[in-house]
C-alpha cells in the first residue's frame, strides 16, 4: 500500500513538472543582431518574424533560420515604427505592429515583405497601467490579429475585449468587467481588469486576466461567456498568496497612477484549442477546451525559461522568447490533473 502511494505521488509529481526541452533555436550569430527579441512568430509559408522592440524593427528569417533581414524599420512616419509595444502575425504572413508615435496609440498592418497596407490611430494617448520589465502590456500591448480584425484589452470601454475592424472602426465589445473591490479607484480597477484576448482556432475566444488573482474566461463566437475558471496550483501558491492589497503609485503625465505588475506574463492557444498560460514565475499551465488543467510545463533552453511570448508555428512547434527557442508541442491529450 505504501509502495502504491509512493508511486502515485511520484506520478503526480512528474505530471506537475513536465519539462519541454528545446529542439532548436535561432543561431547565435543571427540572434546577436537583436537587442530585445520580444516576439517570435511564423507564417504558414515557414518564414519567421522577430519583433525587436528595443531596435524598433521587425525582422524576417528564412524557414531554415540561416539569414535575417529587416522588414519594417524605425521611424514615426507611416510604414515605420517607433516605441512599439506588440506585434502579431496571421498565417498568410500579414502582420500588425502596435506603436506609439508622440504617445499616440497606433496600429499598422503590413504585408510579409513589410509594405504598409492599412492602419489607424486610437483616440487619446497611451496609458501605461500594467508594466513588466519596462514593457507596457495593457491596451495596444495586448493586441491579437485575426487577419480580419484586431482584438485588444480595453477595460476603459466598459468591456474586457474590444474588436476593431482593420479600418479602425470598433466592430464590437464583449466581456463584463470583474469586481475588484477597488471600483472607487478607477485606474486600479481598470488595471486589474486588463488581460490578454485570444482567438481559439476551434471556435470562440479566451480572455486571460493578466493582473491580480489569475482567472480566465471562455467566450463563444458571439461573445457570450461560456465559463470562467480560477487558476490554482502549487507552483503559483506563493505568487498568489503574496499579491498586494495596496499598490504603490508612480507619476505620469496623467498624474499619479497605481504601479501594477502582472501575475501572468503571456498566454496562447494551440491548434487543438488548449490554453497555455505562462506566469511571471517559471511555470506554464495548460488547460483543455473544458477549462480543466491537463499539464504543468517548464521550458528548458540553456536553462529554465520564463516565457515572455508563446506562439504555435508550423509542424506543432512552440516558438518562445526569450532566447528564440523552438519546442515540440505535446498535443497528446492527458486526463485532467
């Protein structure tokens, strides 16, 4: 009986700490060109894209990762990028970049070769509510690109998700803001309702709250809530237990605003509709389409990684930053933990 208990404990422990080891990476002589590779994605043709935030450049890489070239260059004018915060690639190779010339939030759409084919400015000025390692994660920093529309977390609209048409018109908003207990502090309330909207390739959407208590929601294609799940696990127990109840403030052009750091660094959905959530600690949880946790993953490159971006590319490869690593995604289903 004791042996059986020990075996069961060992099995659960192994399930709780599945290590994915890198099967490849962008070679060092190419990766050394990038100052801050904040995004690593791939189109269906096999071409890779690297978003170098600090250099204000988007690079292309060939499918064999043997050469790199600049696609979009630095600059505040249309067709160039300045102070960029996010980018996203659609399978056909078109991509969008969010930047902020003169503090104005801007979205631009490009062909795989870097020709601008559209874009728009958002009203107002960029407000930095959620910051991690000098990166702005809220607003345009949360964008997702479907090829036909752009999704962003914009709780100031009164909804969790705003879906924009490619000409800048608001197509719709959906998702009810959660109660935070800080409704009397508007900026803090909005920061605690900031998150990551994600498209489920099998249908519908996910929304992952990026700050405060870790929670995610599933929506159908019409934007109706299907379910909500609170995220728990021993790997994040200390992180959740030490969430602040009071937040320091920082001075901005808009006055003093709360300094809110994320609980969740990034998230993505694989081709099977499983949701991957990477925390600011070095653990990633995987949930199936019913919202049940099926895996706890750690990514290992030169060492254990804390992903800053995840993307599911060709041949079931997971593209991860930092490090510009490739991993084989384990799509074989497991029973819920």
